């Protein structure tokens, strides 16, 4: 994430930037996607490009509903898990396709201390004695209705989601103004731009939580997908899935994906970290400069996934220092997806670009504290191809 000294009112910054766009591509239209149980209307936007890629996202949770990409034979399929109706997302969703925050991943014990004051959060994850606050709490950013603005520029369609997280929401300090923009361009890139500002110091760690299956959602497990992650180290966890503070080498462990490896090749290995996570559910320290604060320049390689049957390739670039690889360990077949197929264990994977878990309680980790008067910026790019 990148912090600048621009004024905290993002609307002014973004409106100036928009004037430089050449609006040569048709602006996507908003269509209704039902109402929440509280009666709030939800809209969906469809972004398309010239290569046959199509992304649908709704205002509830800034959630990606579907993402269609072609295989090596030109046949398109939806490669993200999700539901058919809004009611299903409200009832029980493991963060399918959503933006999670104010703090993605876990904060130990549901608390942190900032500027001498302790803040208490919802303990919505873990067993007794091993509790943590996960993905923003009981009503994180995945469970709110965002405002949306359709966008277009030459060779790309987009939608900008915005949300004001008020001071004290889910226990976090500061009025946090958030804007997340999805762009889909003709180079088969889905770009996610984050911009945030707060009137008080606060921890911030947003991420995009799509579950991928490059064979197509509902079409079996992801164990044959070949994963590459350019990371020399990872952050090992304890029994509560909280980082111990160590940056441990991946060398000689099942977490070494510096060369392409099938996800399922070592997932059953006799390894303490895999036992604790029930599979892969770990943050990788990317091979890029580490920064003491919320700073960084440009995007760096974060992961590549190749699915041999279809030839689909997903490449991820990010300005973040870490990426969480989750192998769908807690999917158990009880959830039915949008095409009518159930989602069993390991039928989807997540690659969540991020700062490290529990950073507010780990002073040696890159800081996630956003201070007033600054704008935090972060970018992740998902590239789609075949081979």
C-alpha cells in the first residue's frame, strides 16, 4: 500500500483524475439485483472487453458475481465461485468475491493498541482461547452496500465503489473514506485500485476475496492447478492461525512455490503448518522491497496459476508486500453455487494480496496504520491468458 501526502478528501482527487480520461468505451449500465433484508437496493454492473472477458460486480460488498474468460480453445467459462441470488450472499457467504475490510485477515484476540489506547473488535473467528477478529468483524465491508459510479476510458470499462466507514464501526477508530475501482481492459487485465483516507489514525488492510477455479466454477477441485509464488519466506502461524512474528524460509517445506507446483502435490504432507491450516492458509512474503510503513512503488509479481486441462493462466501483480494463499479448506459441500453445483472442499482457491495478518500487534511487520492527512493507495492486477 502506498501513502501519499495528498489531501484526505478522495472525491476531489479522483474527480481531477477523471478529467484526463478519454471516454471512448461505452460506460457500463447499472441493473437491479434485488434488495437487502433491510430494504436497500443493490445494483450490478457488467464490464466487458474485446477479448470475450466479462466481469459482473454488485454494490453489496463490492462483490464480483462472475468472471468469464476463454480457455485455450476460445470457450468461455465463469472462473469464480459465487451465488445466484442476493439472499444467498446475505445468509451465508465465505466472502465470495467481496472486498473485505476494514482489516482483511486476522487480528489476534480481537484487539490492538494504537497511540496508547486499546481498541476492542468482534471476535468472529477461532475456537475458545484462540479467538481473533477476521475480515473486518461481524459486519465488514463485504456486508455493506457501496455507492457506485460507472466509468469508461479508451479500451477499458470500470466501476468505482465508495463507502464511508464511520468512526467506531466494528470497533475501529476514524471516519474512513474508501474508494475501490475495478477496471477491465482489452489486454485481459482486471485492475483493482484502492484509495483510502481517514480523519484519525487507523489500521487498514483491504483485499479482494474471490475464489477461483480455472476449470470453471462447480467443475471439481483445484488440486491440479499449478501455482507459482515468488516468495522466499512466509509468516508461520500458531494454533489460532495468527502469525508468530517470524519470517520463515519456505525452502524445504510444502510452502515453497518458487517453481510451479500442483496445489495438491504436497497438501497432505506431514507438516505442522499444513495441519494447523487444514491445508494452505498462509501469508507469503513477496520478493520485493519491504517498507517500514504504508509505502511502495508500482506493482510486483505475486502469483501465477496454470490450469492444465483448459490452459487458462491467471497472473497476479500487486503493490502489496504479501499474498495469502487459501486452498478452500473449509468449503464442505453444503453451499450450492450459481450454476447449481455444490462446492466441496478445495473447489476454489483464494490469492489475497495484502499486508501481513495481525500487523497492528506485530511491530516488526510493515505498518498498516493510515494517518490523517494522507491518502493510502494500493493496486492489484489480475491478468488472464492461456497456454
